[in-house]
C-alpha cells in the first residue's frame, strides 16, 4: 500500500508499506516545505502517482511552487515529474433541465480572458465542447482575493431551461451601477451579451444571493438581507422574487427570523424555503421547518411541523413534491401533506430533486465524501460517485446554504464541484466540475502502435474499482446457453483504483488481442464483463482476476 505522511513538521512525503506494516520505504521525500498528497498506486503496484505543491518531490526543480504531478516506480526507482499544473479551480455548477448545458464559475483563467484569476462565469456543453466565458473581469472594481474563497466576485450561477439566461450573484461593479460593491444579482444572456444588474442593495451587511431562475425563465427567486422594497427590510433575511429583466420585484416573506434556501418550480409559481419562523402559531418551539409561498407573495403554507429541524427543501418541476433534509432525506407530497423518509442512518447533505420528481440526489460526508441518489417512489438507493473515495474528495460547501450540485429533469445527468480525483483525470486534485451521466454507455480504449499497450476506460457512475483482462479474439467462442466464453484471459489489473492499465505483451503476427473490464462496487461486489450482442453473459474460460 502507499500513503502520504508527515515526514517532519512542515513536509508531507509518500511512503510505501506492506499490508502487514513491514518494509516501509519512502518514495518521495519532498524538498523544502513541499506537501505531497493524493498518492495512487496501479493495480499491480508497479507504479505510483501523487501530487506535490509548495516545493518539489525529488529536488528536480519547481520554482513557482505550484501543483505538480509526479510518478515513481513501486521500488522508488525512476522518479519523474509529469506536469506543472496551473492554479485555480471551478465551482458552483448548474445544468439545464435537458442536461445539455452547464454553467459554472472558475478562477482558473480557462480561456485566457481572466488574467487576474478573480473568477468569471462560463458555460460549456455537457459533452465538453463549446467552453465560453460569459463575463469579463472589471479590474477597477473586481475583488481579487489572494486565494479564491468561493465568496468573492461572481458566484452561484443559475441557468434557465433553454440556456438563454444566466443569473448570478456578484460583489463587484461590472455594469457601473454598484459603486458600494454590495452583493447584487446580475443576469447575462447565454451568448454573453446584455449583462444587467437586477438588484440594488445598500452598502454594509446587505447582500442578494442564493438565486434560482425558473426553468421557463419567467422569474428569479433569491435570498437577501437588504431592504429592497422599503418599509424596514425583510427582518434578518427574506425571500424575494424578481423578473430576469429587473422588473417585478416582490418581497415574499416578512419573517421576524431568518429564512433560507429558496427553490422554485419550473413554471415560477411556487417557492419553497426553510425557516424557524412561526407565522401561524404552529412552530412555537422555533424549529426550522419547510414552507412554500407563491411568487406573487400569496398562499404561504407551512409544510412540515416537527420538533426536529427540516431544512434545505427542493421542489419538483410541477410543484407537487418537495424533498428536504431532517435526519436523512425525506419526501413530502404536497396534495396529501404526507412526509416519507427516504434514507436513514446517513449524514446526508442538501438533497436536489430531478425535475420529474423521480430521483433525489445527495452527498454523504464532507471529506471522503460520496454521492448517492434515492428513488422517491420506493426508496431504492444507488451510489453515483466514481472510483473509491479513499482520498480526500470534498464536496465543496464553501458558500453557506448553497447547493454545490444540480440535476437535470430526468435524473440522468448530475453536475457537482469536487476536489480530489474521482475520475482519474484531475491530477492536481483542485476543485473542478464533474458530470455524472447515468445514461452514457461505458467505453474502453487501447492505444494504437507497438507494445506496451495502454488501456483506459470510463470511470463509471457507481463502481469504485475495476478488474481488467486481456484475451485472444481467436479463442472467443460464439454464445451458447446464455454464456459467451472468452477463452483463456490474463488479468492485467486486479481491483484497480484507477481507470488505466498497461499491457507489456505484444500480439504475434495475425493475432488480435481484446480488452475488457468489469466493475467492483463500493462494498466489493464484483460485476460482469458485460454482455454480447445477443445478451449472453461474457465469462472467461480460464484465468482472469481474483474477484
């Protein structure tokens, strides 16, 4: 096994050790003040990769002290720096209901249009194409913290169903109408044009944030501590509605205590939120409860009534179903008034509901976090994270009360900002936007050319590790009796925690190799190598991996 450990008071090194605790060997003894983390080992143990910053793993030079990825053989030989990675990260994603477009904020200067790394709003297609910067830095007024803390500059973008309008919160002055640099709401069209300021709060501790635009693009709901409509303000905080052109501002709550976390249905009719408010005399204990109200300010209702806190509600597209957090994830049927527990015994975070009301996604934990979804109709729980969360994979919650993940209409596509390397392609471990696509088929790709052959495959949603085998096409038997006999196979990686392997063998002239992988879930249960075109199960005739 390999791990990172503090070698002295200021450095972290990478260490190899046998599973019985013997034969400890230092693979990377960082040069001055470096911190090396996120060690990962190939399935065979032949090679180790890890990340270092603030120094260098092998004394080969890292003058900027930035993040770098290194590899070394399992016995400590042939250390090699792979890349010197840029600073910055990406945060706060939202996804259109059809799952085709994602918006997010990044301070990584992704296209060269944010040279001060202060952060801007971007859009990208779900297939990774058409990355586009929607906002531009304003050097005269843009906050430029030394380290992006998820609260300075533009944050928390929300996108309309057709992708044509993006609303976000900003404490700069990109349009010239916010000289006091209070946090305001802004909107921009999907092509980056028509940037406009929607709210105007006074200086001091007044902010407008946690916005969500309805799927039809008709209204924006948001939280604010400001007196936006006159008359003394919303109390400690309030929920407001505004149109995306800046008209139609309505204060929806007038509580004597804080109200939080507004979410709106697809047609912009109903808003849900949580608060310790007691507007009807039914919340005398001051517990946090879930409420809903129409976007014209009428029809206020208290949906939950318990001594336990009920928080972070989300609402289905048609407004008929609400999920929320208590001591687990609950679903509330608005028509019947019945709340049903969906999960038990887990530290769940902020559920988000697919717009069709079928799936509720949630995270568990903060560090070593993982992602799950639960089917509302029957409580079926599925893991949706990728690879084994044996390292510090953090679901970012740096903005209080803000969701850091969103889901599409059908529950097939889910976006999240995370640190770590859950898909084996985020080598610096910095915060990035990840897409979970439950509808995408897995793929496997061997490299062309002479041996050794590099084989990579999809980091699937759900499995934590993989077995990878190589076989000979000539030994593959046609399906029979529901089984496709793969013939003799060779295990290249057994119980691999990544999605890459290397095959040193070369096929003889006229020989053709095939490669297959099978998933292993978080509990160690082994899946299959898939099915042939007739649906028969693929099974090795002999050999293979131990699982």
